[in-house]
């Protein structure tokens, strides 16, 4: 229901070992179908229903034939779930049997049956007086959302008992399937489980007979009635399978549905490639409205809200189709295990996104399943939720999908997808519980996975990571330091493999580290200079991740100076050595460091200013363990200086050394710099590249006070032509160090 990286690990603590990348050949485990109620006296083999509806009101008359097998000798009474139904008679082999109804349970006497003995009951019934309550069977007259009169059943999770007597538990699947013979007024069509085997018209009424031969749970049994337009298609998969497709929509939606449903064969091909052959004789969809859900995965005939046709909800359609494997072929053994249905189907949406776009599913996970970080997922585990919350989106759908995604990350694709197929094979046509799935996963992983299931399936919440990344300031740096803090919504730490990716000129190169402590540190190296370090770039882990950098509060404007002010950086528990200040004349850079030594304060007075232009600043924090490493830039903040020589608002002669904007700028052959020296003394005027390396010294000696000029011919100190690009011209005189940017073009 809907909805190969070189790594130097300076570990403060690790846990476990990551799964090998090489595929592993293991035979699938096969076990008998699970049974969850040892006191249950019989197994249902099949349900066969003869139903009549008038479509003028919500009346329904029915005969339910239940074929079953006794599990123990001496069975003489059968108990069936029966709510809101009036039972007229119970027969066995044509003979009336006594019965009574108490507490929504029908107790019917049968001829004593021995262990393994088969028996069949015919129960004649009708809908009782439901008043305003609607459960199980829904009828709507034409009007509002209902473009035509429409009737349908919704049996999940425990409402099949409201429209047919049955044993209404997910683990007791009818081994031989079910059949529907539904009689309706002429002009109406019936869509149900299985294949359409017959239609018989008589006396202005038509009986539609459908037969499902595969095992089925009661909550997956369904029929739909309306004045439908019907059309067919065929899915042909790469494995060579052909699957008939049957669609029932209102006539006004027929043309649109052909466009919307045209993707189903591709979805079928994608899922059969991942999980094995489609498990049933056909697949179909019947559109209804009003409808309380987006879709309901009735076996072989999904109910969808008409809005999925008019709104073209491709991922909802993919979700319900995938349920044919996860929920219908393999059914959750108890409602405590509902995440095996809904979590798997939700993750199949992400797999369809992966197939459709060629991208890893992380982006889809973040957008579609972000609710796993909030709501009831913070309070309850996905295993055994309160009955009222078994279809809670944040828990069973969103977090269930993330758990499936993370298990794929732990095992790796060469193990994960064979594991899923082995799980399918082991429990096909039957039921499974969470412990069964864990056992199959451990069999393929080759090690225990209790650590994974305990923290993700049996515990609420998620971890929160704080990442501080230090890069070396040298342009040829091949390493970075990652410091990671971890908290969680429950206070308990998580043990998880986390992918760390180095961004280099060659792209992203990944490795995996294990995090299990409140604070851990790794030094990561590469064969190429590291530009950035990305934490979980493929969004494999359900988490809150905060990448920590310093915060620049403001830039204070003063006479002849600008003072950046920042917050003290406390995100690194190991502490920092101090800060560096970077300045540029553009928010896009290049930014050049202005402080000579690491600053241990939270402000810096910059006097090396240029008149008439905005000055932009960014701050980095310097690693306490290695002062050659610093964080990425903080936020960028700018100001325009006052009282700097050359500024029209400057009062009289300069009070400090100043550097005027060169002309021309940009330049090809040569450019001239003007600069002011306040008092006689040593002066240096030099050009630097964006890496901070000195390229050309124009002045280096003692000059008298006053205005001076210098010319640069675009060559370096060895007479070679400098490459085109941006250079920084820096003046050092009288204790000041103003600078400006110069652009050389070729």
C-alpha cells in the first residue's frame, strides 16, 4: 500500500569490517511457511465467493465457500472473523449446521474432522445494518468524485471480515487461491483477483467470474464494480516472460490512462530483472474515487485512486506493482512485520528512479522519504508499531525504505540483490517475519547482522553527525582530516559504515569508514590533490548531517580599516589552533589570506585596503593538530572602506601606505601601479599568483615619502611571460600591506 582510494586511517575507534565487493555464491535458504498461532485449528485452502450487488445502494448478498484442512483430530467447530455481517445459514455438504455470532466471530459446527482432514463450509450472508460506518465494502452513487456509481472492497489490514466471513490474519494464506463470481446490472464491469474466466448475461444482469490460483491472504482479496472502460496490454520482460495487463478506468480517463500506464511494462521489466519473474497470471489496475488511499496492492489487481491517472503518479504505480513481490508473493507474517511490505515497496520507488534516470537513488530517498527523520519514526521502531500506526508513512514507508537502502549499502549490490531473490524463493506463496529476513541477509553477508537490525528495525530514531573537515593549505595537498561527532535521537550510538569521497581533478573517489563512537577522526589521502571531502555523497544512511565551518558575524567599517568579526569555532571537540582571514574584491574570489600568523582572537583589523571597492571576507578554522590544515570558508560578508587614499571621501593626505588601482586593468602588454608611501622607509611591491607564490617583484628598497609608480610588463622575475589569469599586487610599506587584484589577458 502506498504510499579504490588510498586511506590513512588515524582512527580513534572503529567497528567491524565492510562487506567484500566480490560476489558470493550461496544457495538460497528454504523453509516451510511460517505459522504464528499454534492454537489455530485449521488451515484455509481456498475461498470461493458468489456475490450480488444492485449498485443502487450498498447492499451485498453473498455465499462464501471456505475449503479448509483440520490441523488436529476432533475439530468440530470452526471460528471465523465476521463483522457487520448477517449470516443466514451455514451448510456442510448441503446439510445445515448450527452457528452463532459473538464478538465479531462466527462459530460454526462441522462434522468432526481428523488431522489432515478436508472440509468445506457454505456460508450464506449479507451486509448487516452498518449505519454510518463503512468498512471493508464501499459503495458510492454518481456525484462528486464518483463520476460513475462505484463499489469496491478495501480489506487491509483487517476489514475483509466486514464483507465476507473468513480467517482474517495475514499468515493464513489460502493456499489454493480464491474465486469471485459477482453479479451486477448490465453495463457494469467487475475487476478482481486472478484471470477472468467467464461472463454470463441473463435477465438484465451479468455475472463476472474471476479465478486466482496462487496463494492469497484475505487482505489482498478484492473486487471493483463500475461502468468501466477496459483495455489490455502486454508486458514483455528481458527474461522472455509475457504478462497480460488489464486496466479498468472510467471512460473519460481512458485516453489519458494509456499514456500513464504505458510505463508499466518497463517497470515490470525492471523489477523482474532485480527480483525474478512476475509471480501471478496477470497484473491489472482499477481506478476508483473516492478512495482513502493512493493505492492498495490487491493481488494481481491493484486499486488506485483516480487521481493517479489524472495526476500521472508514476512512482505510486511503481510502488504498488512492486508489492506483487513484496507483500503479495511474500506476505508479512504478522502486522508487526508490515515494514517488510511497505518498506520494500517504497524502496522500489527509488529503484525505479535509479532505472529511469541512471542515478543512484540517494536524491530520491532524500526528497521522497525525508519524513523518516520526523513524526512517529522518532517515537516507535518500525517493527511492531501500534496497530493504529501500521500504515504510518514516517515509520513503515519512509524509514522502512531507508532501512532497505542501508542494508543494500552494508551488503553491497553483489550480495544484496541475490539476497533479496533468495528471500523471495524461500517464502514464495507464503509468509515471512523480520527474523526470517534477517536470517537470509546474514546467510549472504556471512556474518551476524544483529547490530544492524537492532538499531534500525527495533529502535526508534536515527543518528545525527557533525562533520569538521580540514584541508591542507598547500595546493599540492594529498590529504584531509575528518573529525566526526555523533549523537542520536535516543542517546544510543549507531554503528554504521559511512562512505567518504575525495573530490579531485579525476572526480569522486570513495572509501568506507566505520563510525561507532561519539567522536572519531580519520586522515584521508589520495593520489591527487583533494579539493573537497564529501561525507556519504550517495545518501546511503538515514541521518542528520551538519558540515561545520566557522561563522562570520559581520565586518565592522572603520577609518582606514575593516574588521571582520566571527564566532568562536566550537564544533571540533579536539579544539582549533586559531583562524585565518581571507579577502577578495568579489564574492566569487579569488580569496587571498591577509594575516601572516594564525589568529587566536575572533576579530582581525585589516588595514591593507583599496579605495572605492567592496572588500569581501571569509574565515577558516585552523586544525589544532596540524596548523597546515584548515576548514573550508565560512560564509562571505563584505564592506566598503572609508578614509582610504584615493577615496573621494578621504580627508587630505593618506595616513598610511596605499595602493591605487592599476591602469589599464585588465591588460595585455603592461600596466602601471601608483602607490603612496607616508614616510621614507623600506618598500616592497610584488605580484603573486592565486596560490600565493610570488611571481614578480617590482620594488624592493627604500623610497622617500610621497606618490610613486611602477610598471609591470607581464613577465616573472626570470623574464618569462606570466600565464593569463588573476594576480594579486601587494604593497608592504610603513607597517601596512594593501593589495589589489590584477587581470592579465593574452
